[in-house]
C-alpha cells in the first residue's frame, strides 16, 4: 500500500472553512464547488473533488480512517461528520462523530479553517490542521461492484 505525504505532489490540499449547517450547533466542513478549486488548491493538481451529494467516502483524521457522507445544502457540499463505518456514516445520527470530536480537541469552530486533502479522488480524503503534515496510506477501496455487495450486506 503506497504511503503518500500530505505535502507530496500526488495530494491536492484545499483550505476549507468550518460552518454550521441546518439546525445543528455542531460544526461541519464546507467543501468548495468544483469551479472554485483552481483558486483554492494549495499544492498538487486537482481538477475536481470527485464528490457528489450522498456519496460515502473514506476520510482520514489523525491517521485514523473513518467514513463520511457528503451532504448538501443551499450553499453547496459539506461533511457533517466522520464515523467508524459506512453504515454509521449513512445513518449519521448514531455512533460517535469523529469529525466533531477532532474539531473540539483542536479548538476549531465555525469560521476557522482546516485543510482538506484529496488523496484518491472519489474515494479517500484527509482532514488536518493548517501547517501540520501527515502521511496517508493511499489504498484504493474495493471496486464498485464489491462495494455495492458490501453495502447490501451492511443493510
């Protein structure tokens, strides 16, 4: 499994802002529109995030891999949480929200920013504090047909 540093040329790093979405008081990460990426990419090249609303993706926070559902509101796409498995990410109301825990541990709140790393577009992303460096295990997930089978088993 290839290891990729967050400051390597294979990773695109995008500074994203934290916001509140909907009626919840919990922070979430607001993702830029694909059109805005050329202005927001700090390193590497990234034509798009490879994300659509309701996608379930893997998100690495502090070297731990979690699962997140891409949500959308009137302002665009966002990540409201990161959870221990795909099923919890789909339900989003059960289980520990690792994104919120991490933001609390790092004294981050709406209005602050974090770095969103595109490791494997459409599959694997990372979140980190600006100025920090990390290394990702850039493994690809199962082919979509296997992922569909696993999703059916989960349900």
